[in-house]
């Protein structure tokens, strides 16, 4: 305890310079803690949003046998449609004789003709009146925050007549224990956590270490003097750690206050594709403990490690003995990680892509961690090797001065360049995650297909849907009756009710189509599904309240078709039935109305609006358009972008702090060179070379190993993209930009003022 008090007395009683340095350490630590709190609260924000979605899910009443009880209970049916990159959720509610509590966010259940909308839908209806077709009724109020996952969520509760929800589910209350479609899938959340840890937490650890080692040389000399005065080795280390712990503790408290302000600001402004309520980002007890205990603990170990040299060899510190050569052990994790990553890259290049097993995934993640840490740990040794070789052959005075300095102080390269090197390395990994998610959710089809079950659609609604503007074609797809005895396996077949003109509008080419007669429809490039000429199948038709059968036989004459590139409008083989052969007043059961239109966003939105106007409660299934995946990709992209921004801020801050601190420590050497006649331009050129050379030495392996890590991730992901060539120019431009910023930032660190007193003090 005495050593800690001594460290604090030395801190506050050693002049304004040390107090200013302490203030900088507190400010830097607060920035780091604020970024740490942001990363740690992301899972809690997503969990809070999913909890509100789970709270509005209907609970179906059931009898002891498990069958739903419909008598007296309100009916509900949910429709989820794409709206650009967002999802539009419409919950239709029909009243019952039994009263139940309204869902969260509503004061009462909507009556027939009433519509309760979220604030985002309210703004949407004002901006785009055509979207009102999807909400039959008049707006009666807004949904409260308790019923919305996010402030920008598109949700509406629509009151309809009970007869309009013949396929609805009874509901007795609201709230289940899970969200049917979480904001971020658990597997994607694990990847997001790992990527954010690399993008933010690794540079953050470097930044906090840099802040804790401000004026390290001066403090080491002061601690060496205390050691020579009789202080014990452990006591010297405790005195060295006292200042860093005090700065880290004050910075942790200030950082949490900064986080609360950032949380309010982000909740008010929002991020592109991601919004939240202020309560979502509340600090958990775990986060507070990690910030208030973890950061001072890190500062304690850093402070003790920094004082180890002064405690072990105080005379060498006071006399300015040269540092030992950098250790080569940093190459061990680099070699191990690069070896595994190279193996996966070779496997992907040769077409032997490994299966996505748990062991394979963890092997790649471990290799990424080893390679990333190896790039940083090997930086002093690489910088020292380069400095020695260049210094022997350099004919330029500034370059020779810079290389000799880097040769005698290899540890300085780690302090200056580690943050930016790590940032470039993890940028490749973040890019690979986004590529994999984009490939999983991207709609590559040029034609958009919509499937609408006919069971919940009336005949007039069907005709209105078929005549919507923006559609290229439509047809009805029927499935044959499998029979009532499920224990007896039966073959089924598909019948496509369409004319030859409708068929040609759906696919690229058609061969042998003749109107007016049934035909055997078959895709040219695919094997048959087992149909044979002469096979008979029974299809069910509903005529009013009566159901009758329609027997169809597979004909001999075949029609071959080719789907357009990137679109699958028809699959396999089926019976092509002209619409004229269907009974006039009968509608098929087990049938789907299939629509086709262009896949651009404006056409998709216009078609969905038209379907909502013609048949508001009809279910629509847009094929090849995964709305949930699109939303999840948008959220992950936004969070990764925010993480990259934090990582960039941290990396640049770590560089500026380390470079400025290093320049301050070198004031005595710079003053001596100035008194010997060195020009300011020469000293600035040497300073730029001294800072840029270790940065370039670190960025080159960071780019190479980062690309290998990204490719290995894409290979194990099993997606169609294994090699991301498009992202390479972006990374190269980022690396060049980092070097340029570092060079410009190093220029002002050598001034014109000469202070010979610095030499005497040194």
C-alpha cells in the first residue's frame, strides 16, 4: 500500500508535465472504455429487440388433445412482405366473443376497419400513399414502443371481419419465450462477436497499452532512481503500476459516462439500417464490472511489465544501455497460423473445399488469431532486421538516422504501428464476413416469382391479381390428390394451367407447344421426376360447396422448355393443361397462383402493393427473396461498419499517441543533432522514415495474411465466392492511406525550437 501511495505522490507532485500526461492517459483510457462498452452491449441490444418481438407473438388456445380452440377466441393471421431491404409485417385480427388483452403497444384490439400502425408505417403512408392499399381500413392510432423491436420497424395491426380470416389462428394471449425470426441468427451472432472482437477489441488492447505507457522512458528512469535508493524490486513495480491503475480507473468511470451520452445520441440519430431505443443499450452489471475492473487490471499488468526493466537493471536504465535485440519467438504463432490458412487456400484453389464442420470452423478461427497476433509480435524483429540492413547501405543521411534509431529501439515499432497493422488485418476478415452474408441473401434471378395459395383467395381477387400492372405472366400450379390414407405411398404430379403464350413469357424458350390440348411439360436440362406417358392422376376441384375430382393422364406429346439464366420459374416436369379444359365454375384445390415480374426493387414493391390492394389477407411467398436474410445482412453490415469505424478511431488514436510520445522522448536526441548542425528538414525526413518504415513492414504481412484469412473463411463457408478480387483494391488503398496519414502526422513532431536544457536533464 505504501508503494501505491508513493506512486500517486510522485504523480501529483512532479510538475505540470506529469499531470498533463496523466490527463492524457485518462482521456485515452476513457475513449477505450467507451468503445469497449459499445462492443459489449451489442448482444444485449439485439436480445432486447428480440424479446419485444417474442412478447407480441400469439398463443393459440388448445384442448387436452392438442387441437386449437376456435370458438369465441379472436382470430389472427400475420403476413410478412419485403419492402425494399426492410420487412413489412401486417397482423390481421378478427374479433371474437371472448375478450383478451391487446398485444404490447396497443390499448385495445383493432375493430373491423381500424388500423394501428408503427411510427415508421405512419411516415411511409404519408410519403407513399400507394402503400395504403396493403392496409384496408383507416388509421386509428400508433403502436407504442413496447410492441416494436426497433423505432423504424414496419408493423401494422389491421382489424378485419371474422369471415375474412378463415385461415386465421385463434389467440388467447400474447407472448412466447422466443422470437420466431431473431434480429441476427445465433450462428451469425457468433461470427459477429468474433469479428467485432478482432475489429475493435484487439486494437483497443493495443491502444490501452499505449496509453498506459505514455512517457515510458522518463518514468522508467525515475523508477530506476527509486530502485537505486533502496526500494525493493516488487515495490518498484508497484510504484510503476500505481499511476497507470489510477489513470485507468478514472478513465473507466469517464468512459462509462461517455458511453451513456453516445447511447443517447445513437438512439436519437440512428445508424443506417439499424435503430434502437435508449433502454436497449443500458449497461449490464457484467459490462460495468469488465470496464471498471478489467481495464485497471490490464493497466496493472502493463505498469508492472513496464517497470520490470527498471527494477531488474536500474544502472543500465540510468546510463542508457542499448536494448536487447527483439525476440524471434513472435514468428512462431505467425508460422503456425499462416500454415493452416495456406492449407485451406490450397484446398479451395484445387477444388477440394473442406466441409463446414465444427472442427474446421474452429481451426480456421484459431489460425486467424495466431496469424494476427504473429503479425504484431513479429513486427519488432522484422523492423530491426530491415533497419540493420538498410542502415549499412543507406547513403541518405535522414534514412540512415531513422534506421539506426529503429535498430537501437526495436520495441518502439510495436508501440507506433501495432494498432494500424491490426486494423488492416481484421478489415479483410470483416470484408469476408460481409461477402459471405451477401451471397447467402442476394437474389440473382432476373425474374421475380410470387406464389399465392388459392385457398385464401377468392375468384374475383384472383382475377384482380392476374391483371396487375408490372407482371410479365401468370399461371396456376396444381398438385394432385395424395389420397386420405397416408400409410399408403402414392405418386403425385403437378399440373400447370397455362397457355403457350403464358408459358413463353415465363421461360427463355419453348419447343413443341400446341394450344388446346394437354401436353407433357419437361425441362430440357433436367432429368425426369418419374412421370411416364399414360400415368393418371386425380386433381380436386371445388364447385361451390361441392368437391369433385378431375382425372388427368400424362400425354405422349412433350413440350420442352429452358429457364432463363439465373431464374427458375418452372421445375422438372408437369402436365401442361390449357385453361379452357378446366370446368368454368370450378376452382382447383391444393393450387398456387404463380406470378412473374421483373426483379428490380421498384417493380417488386409495386406488385406487392397491388396484391395487398386486391387481396389484403392473402399469403404471398416471393421466391428467391429472403427478406429475413436481407434484414439480417443489413444489421450485420451496419454493426460491422460501426465496429470498423471504432477500430479506425482507436488505431489512429493509438498511432498519434505513440508517435507523439515517442517524439517527446526523443527531444534530447533531436536537440543534440540540431546543435551539431542537422537541418530541420533532415530531422523531419528522418522522423517520417522512422515512423513509416515499421508501419510498412507491418502492413505488408498484414495485407498478405489478412487476404489468406479472408479466403480461408470464404472457403470454409461453402459459398459460391472463394476469392474476393474486388476487395483487394480497397484494402490496398486503405493501406496506402494509412501510410500517408502516418507520414503527414509525423511531420509536426520535430519543431524549430532548440532547448539545450533537455540535454542536461537527459
